[in-house]
C-alpha cells in the first residue's frame, strides 16, 4: 500500500508539473504574439479622423475639432505633419473660404506663422466656449452659426483671447467654417 500511495503522489505531482508547464508555455506564446498596443499621439489621432464618415454634427463640434487641430499645429511638428494637419483643417472650411485661400498660399502663410510662434515661444494651452454668445440664424434659406471661443495663449505669461467663428451649413448639411475674427477686448 505504501508504494501505491507513493506512485499516486508522484503521478499527481508529475501531472501538475506538466499542466503548469503547458499554461506557462501558452501564456508565453500569447503574450509574445500580441501586437504591442501603442498609443497614438494627439496629432496622429487628429490625422486619422475620417471626416467623410465622421464629420462633426454641430457648429460647436466643428470649431472644437478645428481648435484641437490649431492647438496641435503650433507645437513642435515635422513639416509633413503640419502639411497633413493643415490639409485636414481645410476639410472643415466652407467652399468660399477655400476659394479665397488657395492651398499653397495657405500652407506658406501657415509655415511662416509657425516659425513666428516658435520664435515667440507662443502656444495655445487651452480653449473653451462662450455658450451664451453662440447663435444660429437662417438668412435667405441658408443656416449660419456664430461660435465664440476663448483661447488661452502662453507667451511669457498666459492670456486669454476671444475669437468668433462664422459657419455655414453646406448643401450636404455639414457645418463648414466660413471665417473667423478676433473679438475686440
């Protein structure tokens, strides 16, 4: 009887050891074969947005996306990222604004402005909306919206600056940026 118990204990230990080895091997294989979950940078997230499928539904959402792009574009980006982000921003522009700002001229002006911002060590640190100033209106059958944004700029010290965006709904029902101006203080 003593030898029988001993064989049973050895068998149980051997089976347990094999089970542990199989589980360890399986864990090692599955962990190794999983693609690394890299997090995308803010710029990569913005560039990956498919505006044909997921266009912002409201004027505020359009300006919010534009402001995120604007905030990113004035950071330390490579020229190809700036160009790609600027072209993505242009997808939010109304046809009239695009017509008045040819692509190459827009990009040249943008690169010049980015250099000025870098030299001044200026950046957009935050933005918020002044909800009580936002309006929508229909003129001659066309819908317009005015969205007020307050940007927080950092340049030596932080300061706030208000901007008013004018949007127009296009024939596809999408709100497009028609223009913007600084709100006098």
